[in-house]
């Protein structure tokens, strides 16, 4: 018998459910009825560290929460494209953000914590990785019995459907900028790509593009030459750059050739500084969580209510508010304005005075009201252990392509927790 019992609810192979908590909560406290076969992924898929990057058990999210997250994503996407919004925020951002481009940016990552009163947007990323890893992971897992499976909806796991959606996305990006063009050559860009955590995914994208007849190279910025008319890699003209680099505003000297080609309209760059500045720069959260700003912008009541409820109160750290923030530091999470991957982030409860003084002097941090993440209970070494959960929505142009979770322990999201990592998301019928 496949069975899990907690102090609130029992779910078993006969389909019996004792009253108490929700179905979603009960499923997230179970850990023994989903199997994983990583060999199905390792053979032919190419993720060398699949076991280390993934959790063997999925996370369950109510259909209601999924719908809410999608509404938040769509609302924020529409907001980022409003000319009046762009005009009001441009003073907070580097000038390169205003450079005109029609490419909207591939594969945003909208990251949420799930609180008692709904999803809370923690941050937005414009170069979210691991969509393929999560897609493959979903194909390795299934419920141990049909009646348990009746309480949830399976994730989409059709290879052809995902690849078709991704190819259309990249071709759409190119045609938005070059309406009469034919996408022939792509460069997948990152700093020393072979050393990157998700280099294997670069190779999978490369294979996908090449199978579609698009010549594709995986490159470091130093390998690209610019002759004033076109960007080249070893004599091959590059039509589009799939940008996985984390210098979001192209400020580094090593990106000068790319920056010049971008500013001269001679390369389609996706994602690009415009996409990051209007959607993902963390300074935006201080505005989007501010009722006065939304009122001044004339945001409709429904959208305003949604944003204020879903975006934790955020402020830019300054010398003027430093004393107040320090006094209430346990209520905040501190992040760099243009940070990524939880680097240099601090929960106020763990913050030392020395680090705080450095944060204030850097003039590069936001303070975000702390939202307790939801939990997933797993059995490790015979012991029940709680993992923190965040939910990522992989998004293109406001549409969610795939959901994934990350399981971790510690103060910030990480991929180093034994037994944690990326996890498949199943929606429940709630």
C-alpha cells in the first residue's frame, strides 16, 4: 500500500482523505509515493550532475495559486510595456535601458514564495536557466498509485511541444527586430561557458537549434569580433545572441563589442538591457509595492490590489532610512539591486553590524519585507526534514511556459542542500 499519514490528514491508495488540512498541504508533507529515475534523463539528455541538481520528490501547488501567479506575471508584463511607466522609472536606471529594441526577452523567471494569503513575488530574472532540466525531471516521476494521482494534475511533459514553443519563441524574437529576416546563426553567450553550472543546458539548446537548421555556437564574449557592421564568431556572422551573461547592462569591457553591435542595431540580443531594466531591476519592486506610485500612474483598482498584495513592501536602502531598517532588520531580506542567484543576499536576522555598514555604503541594496517560504517535508536518512520552497514561472512575453520549484535549507535559495534542488511542480485540484 502506498500511504502517508500526518496529524491532519491521511492519503492512501484507497483514496481516503481525513479532514483537516488541505489536500495540497497533505501532499507536501508526504515523501514516499513518488519515484524518480534519473537514468531516464542521463541517457541522451546530457545533464552530468542531474542527481545533485534535482530533488527526487515533487512540490504540490494549488490550481488557485497557479492562476494567481499567472495573473501577476501578465499584469507586470503589461506594466513594463506602458510608456508612462517607462517614463517614470527611467531616472532610476542606466540610459542603455531606453535604447529601442523590439526583442522582449526570452525565458524570464518570476520567482514566488507561497504565503497563507497567496503568492508573493520575490524577484524577476531575465535569464532564467534550467527549463530543460526541469522539463526532463518531470518525465522521470509518477505517483505510485492511480487514486493518489487523482488529487493532482500532471505537468506537461511532451518533448515536441516544449521544443516547438522554445523555437517559436526565439524565431519570434528575431522577427520582431528583423521582420523580413531569416534566423540562420545563434550565439549562446556566457562568461567562460564551459565552467557554468548549466553548461549542459547550453549544449541541449545548441542541439535543438541545430536540429532546426540554425547554426549555433556557445561562446565567451572575448570570442566575438565586431567590424562596425556585424558581429562575428570565427568568420561566421551572428544574427541573434541568446544572452545568459549576468552583466545585465553590458557595462564590462569584455562586452564592448556586443554593446556596440546592440546599440547600432546590428545584433538581436535576447534578453537585453531594456528587458532587464523595465522588468527585473530590483529597484522596480520599491515602486511596484508603493501605493502612491501606482496611484500616480493611474493603475486600475484591480491591478493595483493584485500588485500590492503580491509584491512584498520594498525600499531602497539609503543613509536616510538606515537606522530604521537596522532597528527592524529581522523583518527584511536585503538584496543587491542587480543581483542574481541569491549572491550577497542577507536575511536581516543573520546580519552583522559590519556587513550592514557595508550595505549602506555600497548604495546598491534594496530591503524587501521578509516572506516566510512554504515548506516541503521529505525523509532523509530515516528522518523527517523540512525544506523551504520557492516557485519559478518560466515566462515569455507574459505567458508561462513551465513551472518549477526549488527546495533548499538555509537563509537563501541555493542548489547545495543535500536532497534539495529543482523539483517538479504538480498542480492540485484546489
